[in-house]
């Protein structure tokens, strides 16, 4: 190989290595940027998921409170129904007793006339 061709090929190799190094450096920068972007998206999603989770927690607390109120109301209503039934039975007995007393009085009044 003659000297001139050897120098030409070495110069070409040097230029190719320089371009290759530039390309590798550009790719490294792009990969770094993509890595940073992926990390930022991941962190953003984690933050948003935490926000949603905290809203669900708050909603669960409200729903538990409402369930407790409904249970309390249902118990109170059942107690009031039981009390009203007892009162109704007691009133029916008293009305029946009053009717019996009235019929006895009428018999006594009717017999005394």
C-alpha cells in the first residue's frame, strides 16, 4: 500500500471515529433525557395515585360514618316500632277493660232503674 493511500484511509478512519463518537455522545444524551423523562413520569404517576388513594380514603371514611348513622337510625327505628307495638297492645287492653267496665256499669245502671 502506498503512503498516500494509507494516509487517506487513516484520515477517513479518524473522521469516521469522530462522527461515531459524536453519534454515541448524541445517543447518550438522548438516552439520558429519555431516562429522566421516564423517571419524571413515574414520579408524577405515583403522586397522582397517592392523591387518588387519599381521596378514596376520605370517601371511605365518609361512607363509614354514613353507614354508622344508618345503623344507628335503623336501631332507633326498630326500638321505636317495638315500643309503639307494646303501647298499642297496652292501649288495646285498657280500651277493652274500659269497655268491660262500661258494660258492667250499664248493666248496673240498667238493673238499678
